[in-house]
């Protein structure tokens, strides 16, 4: 470990809990049609978008919050949340972005200034409800790649938005997705044209900053025939005593022979050891393998949030399409995670892989919930699932709920599940070889997560490892 | 010269007292074999020396190079040069064998004020040892002990011993589950470590291993005490008369 990493680790605190001191435009708390009109106006949206939002809102009012997750939390008062917050100065270009925001992003490890931008990684920086800047957009446009905020895309590429938005996660899909459809603020739009292999990693960094606001981002990625893109998202939030709601929707579409690799490192503020504060993270992520031979791969490292409710899924519609889900979910302090995936096999010879690793420490509760569904026409479908849980200490818990629905009796489905405690024998073995206790625990945990980390792009794998160390610091012994 | 000096050691596992005033001194450059019936306290003794959590020392003391180690953390004892070859080495999934061993070696080198080995230097070192032990090169890139056969696990213990170069080496049932080829390879590894300075404590049920690693002393452990100490000639007598015979004859 680098020495500054070590310093951070020893402090054992949430390292990204600072606040950016900027003037913010915040909508008054409350949600009604006026709020939605306000958001739409703030974003200079065309009329058709507002109509869709209002339609979603009408639907949402008839829905009830789902409670089937193994999660225990105080009810959310949707009228006490502010649905829009934005840094006051709306920048036209990077020169106009508030230096404090640039400084804050630098602190998060993401330099936005042109000369210091990360090599080979294009970034969309989102603060609260707006995208403040997007790097490398011009460079990418030379390849025909569109990489911009969803707000810009609604104005600039209405045909693509109309065609694909809500095509994977319908507006009335579930309570939180419908809420998002009504009030979504910013997020990223990516379009990779036919036959293009995106020349760099794309990423979005979401930062919640304003007090008492929800963040409702929406991301849409479309990969045309024979194209490829690797996309990464990161997120963090200030340390606060109040819970904050984050309800995002992500839609992915791959056409024939296309591939999307989507990685997440989720590090929202987790709250304290008594469950005070922290982000409520209710997210709908789904990918549609629309074309034959296409592939969607989700990799997630979930270390933050007080509550995580999230099931990145794949609908394998094209023949021979492939869905993958690799997940490490860590719950420590009083965190609760109910996470997993759905693999819906519709096309012939489709295959899916699920590798889920849950780590629980202190009072953390970790649930894997997964569905493998094999449709009547999905002959030759195959699934492999592996769900492993690791417990550190005796107050935490791990739970596994795998569901299987098969209409095709020929389908091949394999499921393996294990739960293990970091055993005293493993720890002792490493210590007897001169490795101190803390390093020994970290070695065992990293070993446990290896299958998932190996799926992450290099830079992110390094970040994920460091983050894991930081998260589990102080929860051992 | 005495490397390890165990004085009147009393130790418990849970509520049960296992060691009852055990005295034992290991000499530099010598091989000490501990033999004894099941339940005599052989494994408890090795655990007490390395500071295993299961064992509570309730009386007496253990001195290593003149210093009491009773209160030392297990990793400190290891860094100071005490090594235990485990009877049942645990499997640690996903932890690369070479990465683990390099971390351990560099922890020790750092402790000794030496420079850490880089990956290339370490790999060269490993290659030599692997060949000596008749281990397949892919053993170092596999997960630590995961899916290893009994023989592979024991060879891996000896590999660690060769790399870490400890001063006091405890071999707990190193011969159990080994076929003749593995036994020979393991013994050769051990014999190579004999340099006139290191002490060996060979804990065993059977005399077979002692044909390969010639002991200087045989200690018989019974009911938590060393009840007899003699030269290697005791092995033959034990074979013939059994533990009861020896002890009755006392």
C-alpha cells in the first residue's frame, strides 16, 4: 500500500465526505406537476419530453413503494426531498466551470483541466442534478462516438432518445424507475456507431453535494452493430446525518455483434455504525442484447450507501447473446445491501454467467437476490451462477435468494453457493509466515474478490482494491 | 548453544490443561524429534511455541534466543525466525502462492533491515527451489494450497521454509500422507537446511521420517510432559516396545 493510502486507511473514515462550497440553485422540497415542469424548463427540454415525464408521474402516483427486499429503513418522505439542485453558474465551457468544482474533482482523483485529463479515459462530471463538463467530447466525435450529458442528448439527438429511452426499462417498470422517469435530472448518453471500437474508456463520476436533495440520474448507452465500448461509473457524497435518496436508471442496448462492458465503483456515503445518515440507493439497471451475438457485461463493486437495492440485469433477446454479472458487495457499519441480477434468456443458445461475492462485517447485512429465467424459445440456453459470502465477525449476516424459472427443459443451469467465515486458521497461517493481521485479512478478502476484480479495467481494479481496504479498515479484530 | 528454551510450560486448550510443566531445550544445529502417543500434547506444544489462538499459556515460559516470547504476536515470532510446517495447511482461495510467499519474505527482509526482493529476483529464487523439491512450476501461480494434494501441500510448506530461512523449524507430522517420492523430496529439503546453526523440532507419530532426517535427540512426550530424552537409538526401542514399554521401564 502507498503511504498516503495507508494514512487514509488508518483514519478509517469515509474519505470522500467533504462538501464543495459553491452556491447552489435548489428547488424547494416537494413533488408535484409544477416541480416536473420546473426541472424540464431548467433543462430547456422540448415539449415531448415534458409530456413523457408527466405521464410517468401520473403512473407513479398509483404505485406503491416495494418492500420485498431484505432491507429495514425508515420510510422515505417523497415530499420532503428537493428534486433539483445545480451549481449556480451554468458553465458554457470548461473555462466557466467553478474552480471549486474543478478542485473537488481533483480531490476525487479526476482532474478535469484539459492539460491534466486522464489519459485514455473520457469523463462526464455530474454534480447533483447537472453535468458540469464532459472531457474528450471532440476527440470522440471524430470517431462518430457521442458522449454527452443526457440533457444535451435530449436537445441534440431527439431521434435516438425517442427510439431508445424507455426501450429497456419501460417508464412504468417499477416504483423507483417510474419516479426517475418523471424527475430524472442528469446522466450520460453514449452512442457508438456501427463497427466502431470506442478508442478510450468512457466514464461518469456522480457527486451528490447539495443538502436534502435526491439524485436521479439517467444513463443510456447504445452500441450499434459490431461496436464495442467500455464504460465506468463512480460516485460519492458528503458525510451527512440525514439520509439522501439516489434513484437512478441505466439502460444499455447492444445490436448485432456489439458489446458493452459496464463497470461501477459505488462509494456513496454509507452512514455511521448506528445507521445514521447515508445514501439510500435504489437503482434500476438493465441491458438489452437486442441483436444476435451481442454481449453485455456488468461488473460492480458496491462499498457505499446505507441501503443498496440494485439488480443489474440482461435481457438476452438475440440468438447466441451473452450476459455477465460480476459483483462484489461489501456491507460494514450498519449497511444493508439487497443486490443481484436477472438474466432473462429469450434467444437461442444464449448464455449467462453470474459471479457474486458478498462481504459482511460489523453489523452489515448482505443479500444476494438473483433470477435466471429461460423462455420457451430459448433452446440451448446456459447459465452458470456462483454466489459466495464471506463473514468477518459475528454480528453481520449473509443471505442468498436464487430464483430459477425455466420454460425450456433443455436449459442448462448450474448454481453454486458458499458461505464462509474468514477462518482463524487462514488468518493464523498467514500470520505464522510473518504477515501482520491487517495485511492477512486484506489478502484473504482480495483473494475472495479476485474473480470480480479481474473483470475491471486496470485503473479501476487498483481503485477498487484500495477502496475495499479502506472500507473494511477498523471492522476487523 | 540453546535456541529455544521451554521452561515448566503449562498450557490449556479451552478448559483442558494439556501441557503440565514441560521442559525442553533445543540446541543450535541439532534435530530434536518429539514422539508420543495420541493426545500426549504434541500439537499443543507446537501451537504454544508459535502463539496459536487456541492455546493459553497458564504457567512457565518460552525463551527464544534468550528472550521470552510468551507475549509476542504470532507474526513477530515468525519474523524473529520461528517457523511451523503445519500438519494440515489451510487453503486460501484466490491468493496467489507466489504473491503470498513474496509478501512473507519481504516482511521478514524488512524486519531484518534488508532490501525487499523485486518480482524478478523472487521468481529466480523460487525456480531453483521448485526444481529441488520436484514441484511443477505452475504451483507458484496457483491459489495458496487450493486443490493441492496432500503431498503438494507438504512440499509447499517446505518451499516456504526454504525461502524464509528460519532459525527454529517445527515440523508437525510432516510425513503424514506422503508417498515415498514426496517423503524423499521433503526430507532432502529439510536436510539442506541443516547448517549447524538451525534447530529442528520434528513432531511425529512414526519413526519412518527419522530414517531420512537423522535426529540427534529423541524426546518422548506423554501426558503433557517430556518423560524421556535419549539419542537416536531410542527409535528402535520404541518400535519394539511401544510407548508404554519405554515408560514402564523408567
